[in-house]
C-alpha cells in the first residue's frame, strides 16, 4: 500500500519542491500550510507538475485541534515538518512570536503524531546550528555553537526536542523515530519554472536578490564584505540545488519507512561539499544567463560567518543521496523562475 507523508508548510519554497519529489517517488502527500508566508502559486505549480489534483489543507500548526483533526482524517506514516517562520532579522525583532510559532507548531506535530500511531518525524534543520565553525567542511559531529538569533535558537531547540522525544518514547506505543536534515544554502527552482522561491518584500537571501536585480525589481546587489580572509575576500557558502535538496527528503523518508535507520534519531548534512564565494556565484549567474548584473561591494552584514560548507559524506554513503545538479543548472533555473514570475512567455 502507498505510504502517506504529511508535509507541514507544504506550500512554501522547500515544502513545494519536496511535495513534487515525494509524489514522483510514489508517495501520497498531505499538504498543509497556514499560508502565513506564501500564497497558492507554488501549490498550484505542484499540481501542474505532478498532474495530481492535490487537496490543500489550510492548517495552522499552532492550533492543536486542527492538527489532531488532520491526523484523524488521514492515515499518516511520516511527517516532514517545515511549518516555521524563517527570517533571521525578524526573529531578533520579534523573539516571542518566533519562539511561540516555531516551538508550538513542532510540539503539536510531535504530540499528534505520537497519539495517532505515526512514528516517523523528519525535521528541517539548518547549517545555522554550526555557527562560525572551527574547521570546514563541517561534519554532523562538528559542535553546535550558541545560536546568534532566536530563529537559529528555534532550530537548535527543535533538534533537541526531537532527540528527547525519540529517547522518551522508545519502546512505547507512541514511539517516535527522527531524522534531522541540516540544510546548507538552498537555492534555485524547479526546472519547469512552475515553483520557486517567493520572498515577501526585499529578499534577505543572495539568489533571490540577484534574480530580482537582474529583472530590474532591485537597482543593485550589495555584496556584503570583500575583506574576509577567503581567496577573493567574499564569504564562502555551500549552495545546494532545491531539487537535489528535495530528493534528500525522499531518501530520508524511505530510510525511515523501510526500517533502515541505524540510530533512532539520525542527523545528516545536506549540501554539496563545494564551497563557492559570493563573487563566484555572481559570476556564474552572469555567465550562464548571459547578462551583466549591477553590483557593488558593501560593508559586512552583521552575523554572517566567513566560511561554511558541508561534508556530505554521511548522506552520500548512508542515504545513498548525492547532489547532482551543477551550479550553472541551478542558476539557470533560478533565472527562469524569476522571468516566469515577471510574466515572460516561453521561459
Ligand atoms: N549576501 C550578499 N548580498 C545580499 C544577500 C546575501 O552579499 O544581498 C551574502 C551574504 O553575506 C552571505 C551569502 O551571500 O555571505 C549568503 O547569504 P544568504 O542570506 O543567502 O544565506 P546565509 O548563508 O546567510 O544563510
């Protein structure tokens, strides 16, 4: 029988790409979202790509009654939990809102899953838990550093909550097994250009800022800092294609549902293992899309780490997952998506 996966926050950037890959891998997917940070664009795109008439569930995961109802109405085998606020700066300004939303929604999912015979929880964590690493690339054993924002703190706290829940429920009827995926820098869009990133207002992240500058929505990209101790002075990151990232979730869910986990709570870095500087990324974007980007160097951005990239060996060997898309393919897809949003024909 087909297994069913609940994707909380399934209408967002990562959630919509994961939904597509799960459906293409043969899963039934229950998509639920409170639409607090997105509209229906990506959900409609998912339906077009997969040809499935998916049902949309408008659910706020902070509403325990609504979460229980979702679990009662669907036989859910695994949950992939994305539903959370994600803006670092906003979390500094509104910590209570961030702690309340990100913790409460996850606690509700755990409680409802445990009470409804769903034993598998995958949590979307982040490389932010490593802070400024002592050594790169980082492995899953690299120490977590104190979080520098309430947002980062919620990621660490949810990791701990899942670890504790796994320990506490072991052997009980409500047993929970967990996987934490620590994403590096997810970028790009589905090659169909039907789903992609939809930042509200001025983008904080590099690639949406680049594509919006290229299309003329922003005047000029500011590259934050060119005096870092890196080969070209700009920060180094591990940019992971969104479709590759989505496929990692399919591998992880399969691992859980097929009883292949080696520990009750596993942690995997999801990255390419390839560091790229901001300038290298900008140059690659210009080259592959055959355009010139208006950019300037600006002071460092508070809170940015100099360099971080993944050692993805564990995910490669244990999950049989590996990033396959080149940075050129990824940046081409990101640009195609921006043009699609701007209403260009035949992108
Ligand atoms: N960055 C930049 N200009 C921007 C946005 C980001 O130079 O308008 C840089 C940022 O300083 C960092 C890299 O791009 O070195 C990636 O930043 P992003 O916010 O996308 O992800 P982060 O690594 O902070 O999670």
